């Protein structure tokens, strides 16, 4: 069963109504294989269903996040990106000078989360977030060390 159907089934079991609009939005984000802004989802859905508005897209994406089926990360200047939970744990390293974005692998977060759990007895929730800083090129230009 494709994961979009898994998401739809989980929402149904939790008592949420699955409207045609919700189903289209979920299929778009689930099959994209990438991070998407609500505006990107809206652009894709507007081609198929012009009656769907941006507020519906935001509500559906927020519903996925609230139910642990997707995550949302504020990249910069309020630009929020969404990814399904299947995208896995990772961090975005965002250069505050040039805007370049690098993505870490899951191993880095797994190690960090495990260390926090072991040392502090604390289980962390964020599995998808942004770390601002300077990329290698900008660090070199500014004469700072990495």
C-alpha cells in the first residue's frame, strides 16, 4: 500500500473526514519525495482542482504535522517547508550569508538524540529542523574557522 494511503487510513481511524481536497493534498506531499512549501503544494493542486484554496492546503498540512505524519521546518524568513515522516530525521544546515542549504543524514540526529536521552533522560521530538550558520565558502570568505 502506498504511504499516502497509509496516511489517509491513519487519519480515518483517528476520526478525521477525508475530503477529496485533503486526499489530493496528501497525495501531492506524499509522492513528491521532497520538501515542499504550502504554496508549492497549492500550485500543484490548483492545476487539478482550482476550487481548493491555500488555507485548505495549510490546514491539511498542519493536520499531518499534528498527527505525526509530516514535519514542518521554518527555513528562513518564515519560509516553512513540509516533509512526510517517511522522509526521515534530518537537519538543514542553512547559511545565513548566501542561503545555501545542506541536508544532514539521519545518523547525525540519531546519535545526538540518543546522547541526549542517555545523558539527560529526555526524549526529543524534533526530527526535522534548521541549524543556521555559515557554509564552508562563506566561512572562508569571512576568515572564520569551521
